[in-house]
C-alpha cells in the first residue's frame, strides 16, 4: 500500500493540535486509506488501541446512518474515551450523519480528543456549518494520485516513464485504477470509473445538492469534460447545449455547476487580471478532478485533445503544491496559470504539448513575455529544456516527478 506522504506529513504536523482535521475530496481519492495509515502509524508509535475510535459511515453496517440520532453516536464515543490520555477519533464520511456538526463540535470541546473527519462534498462545510465550527478546523484537500505517486505504485511494471504517463493521461489517477493497472486488470478500469461517476452523481450531486434532473446534470458534466480548459460562462454553456438539442437554462447551468464543483468532480479556476491585480468576475475555466473520468464518460472522444488533458494534469499538480491557482490575463493575452504560493510569490505557467514549431513557440512565449514578474515557466512534453530570457522551458514528466 502506497503511503501518501504529502497528506501524511500534514497530519503529522497537526497531530495533537487543538483543531479539527478535515480531509475533503472526491470519493475514492484515498481519504479513508490515509486515515487508516495514520491510525496504524499511531499504533506503531505506542498509542494503545483503546485510545483510538475509527468509524466509517459508509461501511455496510453503517448504511442506515441516516436514521441515527447524532447524540447516540456521540454518547457511544464519549463512553469509550480514556480519561487520562489523548484520544484519537476518526470519523470517515461523517456527512452521512444528520446534524453531524453538533457531534463534531461536542467532541472537539473535549480537551483530550484529537479529531479527524472526512467528507466527499463541500456541502458538509457549508456556510452554516463553517460558522458553527469557525476557527476550529483546518481543511486538507485531497486529490487522487499525483504522477509521482502513480509511478511509485507501478514501479515494477517495466514500463518507461513516458508510457506510464500516457496511461496516466488516459486512465487517470484514482488509487484503485493504479492498482488495477499494476495487477494487469486494465479491463476493470472503465467500469470502475463509471461506477465512481455514477455514485458521485447520485449521492453527492443529486442527494446532497438537491439536483432534480439527473439527465440534465449528466449532460452538463459530459459537456464540461469535453471542454476542460476552455474559457466558459453559464450563458455560453446554456446556448451551446441548447443548440445541440440539450435545452438547459442559464440559471440551471449556474446551479448545476455549483453542485458539480461542490462534489469535487469539477474545479473552477478563476480568472485574474495580472496588471490590474484583481479577480475577473466572468469567463472561468473548469478542470476535472481526474482525467480518467473523461475516458469513462466520453469514450473514444476522450483522447482527442491531449493538450487540454496535459493542461488539466498540470493544474491539479499545481493545486497539490501551491496555494491559489488562477487563469491569468495580461492585456489581451491569456496565461494558463497564475499561481500564488503560501509565501505570496506569484509564478506563471504556460502549458503546451510541443513548441518545436516556431509559430507555436512564439505564441506561448508571447503570453509570458508581457509579464515583468518572475518566475515564468513553459511546460511541454518536448525533451528539450531551455531558457528564453528568464522563461524556463521544462519537460512535463520531469516536472511532475520533481526531478
């Protein structure tokens, strides 16, 4: 089992701190596994089993969780607490318990409780809940495997890094998908990804977000998967889908896009005016949480535009590494990503499959040359690594592997 060091390190840093640790992310991205690994690490370090309570509210015996009174669960947990030691409480997919926030708030009030919870949609950190827990939690956003983790998982496959990356672009990076590929069960991948998609659409988009028309929501998600990295607006989406005999109103698109992003199927990248130093209020870009979902939902069409797939992968990696990832605009030119790190430094990225064609190279460099700030990067699949007056051309695979 691959240890997700990026997330494990964050949990180690926060251990025994008086804040609730909240892991959020799309279903099957590995949240439960990370909690289990952290629990096992605690046991290895001498924490006794009686100090640990681990409840997964999606296990078969917990399927009736919606009928639970949160007070019953709370009292069961409190009855098990060891009075003179730290107690580690893990509540997985806690949003399945009605009014779970009251249970979480009560447990956090105990001075000898270190509390960890997970959820698969942003609804469970809605404004009302966030207000109740204000200042008491730290959010850790989880994604499926990075390419570095993916190559570690498939290290014994005998495939080159380039071949692994082609698979990564096609099949995506859900941990179980990597395991299927490692074990030679690629025929299982499409069904598994379709299962994730359908589960999220039913449990998170429809049930939690109150979406009533699953066909319209699914058609919208198909449209978005086919247009990752394109500048869009709810009106343009509505117009395009309606002209394609999939009539949907502008307000419905807006509502359903919110549901899809709050279920972590989509990520919205805001546009940022680099020279004016302000966010722009329309024409965002959207990226999918996993490129394998395109393969499962779009079929043969999924691999048509590999340039946008590469852009999606770079976007997700920047989310893992940095603080804020936006689409940049400098005058009339678009910058793929303007990234502000935790120290407040802004860096700029252009992404292209190849810039061996001189016209393509000049177009990509032109967007970056108008920016005075540094650093600036041009990420491609070309093997060449060059420098153009402070713009570093970098190979995508090496960059993703942090070489």
